[in-house]
């Protein structure tokens, strides 16, 4: 009987309209927030301090409690090409924890901040206890993938110009492969131009000139 009551209560909040603009903590009810606070450790980071590095598999789940964190893309000539400020309540690291796939972004403290951190085993305990958390994470991930795909599709339209500061070349190459498209990608940086050709999704040509 108690299990059935929990399921009904859980259904009532996961069936609400999803607002992708809200951070993770604002997507879950108060009792789930309290559970995360109870299970997590609190870490402090100074501005500019590295929290999670791109290319590593995350063994921890993070939620920003106070302050802001900067999400960074690829690094080029010592600078990050893409940067996004994440507000308090935002989570990160969950996709890598669940899949074992290395992080595609680097996370750095944008200001002094405190972050709630859960080890993988504890994170799984919370997910098992409150499976609605997984629904929220899936919705947020699906929304991020949707916007990323839209951005890539616009870059791949014939004659469309764009900047690789917002999308990595590997993302574009993967999009060509997934869509089996044929075309040329021209990249310019300072006095150097590179052209890469794709045929039915396969990279078949590359040239660089000064």
C-alpha cells in the first residue's frame, strides 16, 4: 500500500509541464532536494578553480548549491572556444556517471561556489529510491540534444556560415556521418584556410592552405 502511494505522489510531479529553462533542483520537489542535501557532500571552489575536466569519466554527480559554474567546450590556443555560465541549482556529471563515457565539457568555478557532490554509488541509491529524478534528467538531456542538433543542422545547410566556437569539428563530422550528407566544410582561422569534403557521410577530402 505504501509503495502504491509513493508511486502516485511521484507521478503527480513528473507529469507536470517541463520547463527546460529551470535548473535541475527547481525541477524536483522539496523532499527530493532534501534527500540530495542529506546524501551529498559539500565542496567549496574558488573562482577559476577546476571542478571537472573534459575527457575524464566522472565518478561523481554535481549540483551547484551557491554561486556559478562555467561550462567550457574545446580548448584552442589556451582559450576555451565555448563558454556557458550555469546558475545555482544546475547539475552536471550525471551523463558520464550513468554511461561511463568521458565528459565532453570542462567545468570551472565562475565565482566562489559551493557544490553538492555525490559519489557514483550514492547517486545510484538516490535514483533507485526516487526514480522520478531519472525522468527529470532524461528530459533535460533530451532538450540539450535537441538544441544541439538544431544548431548543427543549421551549420550544415548549403551556403550557411557559422562559427566552430560553438560547435566542435568532430560534432560536425559526426552529424555528416549520421545524416549521410555530402558537402564541403570550409574553415578559416587567421591566414589559414582548411577545406574538408564529405561524401555520403564519409570524410573523403582534406586540404589546408595559407
